[in-house]
């Protein structure tokens, strides 16, 4: 019953239509009303609590595991890499499930075959195949349990070169992009991935090193430097674009990654190697569905999950889902470098750790050798950075910090890449 109607039939309400009731009646009316409110809210809260029941969909603990195929058949002079794995349930303790001991071959419609070499980690590769563009090709996979999988025969689709890689300033960072075009207007569908490499340095420069052989702190040898290092990473998102609705097959400033100006990647020198792949319309739709399913889900306004229909099938069971789409194309690559000269004046790049320095004396006020105890005793927990000198320029101790703040090799390598400039 609506609250207004409830009041209407209350005796205090009836009295109020003709009589001004005393203050005690007003208080009684208010108490009665508040009691109704409290009772109503209690019942509603009780219903909400009692209606809660955990729901664990069967898919979370499903024992089914499906084949996942990643890679392309490279029609050019570069190597072909195929990665095989199996899906895992959502409540599994592991996230990587490589498929090893499989036999993987590339076949042509002219009965020519090439066998890929396994590396023991679920990857299978072959040197450059240099495939004829007049033939069609497919992938055959034989697993150790006797299952066979075939991709559809696909024609070679050439990939045009990358025109350029650049960046614009966007949201306090460098928004990288790629430009390309096909003068024949035949490509229309594109996919990119990339590999990043950057030079970075530790928070503090270590000029000294502990030498257990001599039980002393000595100047750090040149070949033991730990200040500058190189780190790398690979893209995990999908980068797609289509010119199917344009009159010309031109891709202009298709976005890749955005690097904040405060990122350590831009602290010294940054390099990105972009790979470009031509896609068929069906392959583009497959990757677009993956992108929607993995990157655009999570809110009520996002698209519903889409069925992933690839071009790889179980020979004995066509209804078995197989995740993957095999394209036959060459790969076009281009590298560019960006230095910290692009950073706005006053920009400070962030460091992943909270760093501080402390001091260790060869002889403190009580005669205790802090250097021996803190910096030399193995295994050392700290690394010396600079020497402390007295007025006579005699070493009386050392500044030091944690390995995370002084040793860049914990997050990278001091070996310069062959392509670095």
C-alpha cells in the first residue's frame, strides 16, 4: 500500500482534517511513521542479503582444452614461426600450456611440403620458404595423441612496405603511429605488432664493487658496469585497420602504443620495430572479434562476446573449436628511434623503486667496521656507490644502496643490441 494511502487511513490523519491535535499526537504520528520506514528498510535489506547466492559457471572448471594456433605462413624470405598451445580452465593454476611433440608441416596445393622444426617450448619454425604466389598453401598439425588439424588452403597475399613510423604528443605522452599504403588498392586489411627496446639506467651510479678475494672495496672495472642497460618488450594488444570503405588504400597515422613522457622508456633512447601483415577480409574479421572479446569487454556498454570462427579444423571432428587463423603473406618491418630530446623541459622520468642511499663507515664511533659487515660480507645485500672522504681526502667509508637502485642488470642487459645506433 502506498505510504500516502497508509497515512490517509491512520486515525491521527483523520483527526487532523478537522481538529488540531496536541503535540503528543504529533509525536505519536512521527514515531509510527519512522517505525514503518525502519521495518520496510529492514525487510528490503534482508531480502537482498538472503537472495545472494554464489554462482560458478561450469566454464570456470571445464576440463575441455582446445588447440590454439598463432603465427603465419611467411611467403617471403623470413622465417615462418608457428606457436601451438592448449587452452586452460579459468580456475587453473597455470596460464601457459604449450603444445609440444607435435609435427607441423606447410603444404602446397602442388603436393610440396616443408617440415617445421620444434624448439621444445611449443614453437615451430622454418627458414625462409620463398613461396610461389601462384600456388595455395595450408598448415597440417599432427599431435602426439593422434589428432590431425588442417587449415584451409590460402592464396598468398602480399604485404606492402611500411611508409613511416612517427609520433604525436597526446595525453602527456608520445602516441606512436604507422603509415602505409598500397598503390594497387589490393591490401585493404592490415595488422601490426611490434617489439620495443630501450636504453635505461639505474637510479645511482656504482663506482665501486666488493671484492671477496681481497676482502675490500675496489674501483669497479669497466667491464663490470651496471649503470646502463637495455630492456625490451613485445606488444600484446591487437592493432588493426581497414581501408575497405576508402577510395584509396592509404593508412594514415594508425595508432600503436602510447608512451607517457614520465616513462623510463623515454629516459634515454627508445626504439620500436613494427611488423606489418596483410589480411584477407575473413582474417580481419577474426582478429576484430578477438579484439572485441579480449579488449572491449567489462562494462554493460561493451559489445557481447563474438564466436571465433577461424580457418583451422580437426580432420576427424569438424565441430571441435580451434582458435586461430592462418594467413599466407610476407612480413614488412620497419624500425625507428626516439631520444629523450622529445621530452618537455623539466620532465622527470619515473623509477620503479623507491630509492635512498645510506652510508657505511670503515670505523664508526664505537670502532665497528660497517663496510665489512654491510658491503663485503657475502652475499652482499647492498652495493657501494661512492666513496666518503675526510678533509685529508682519505676514504673513511662508502655510500651504498639496494641492488634494485644500483644494478640495472636486474631488469635488463648491458649487451648492446646489434641494431642499436
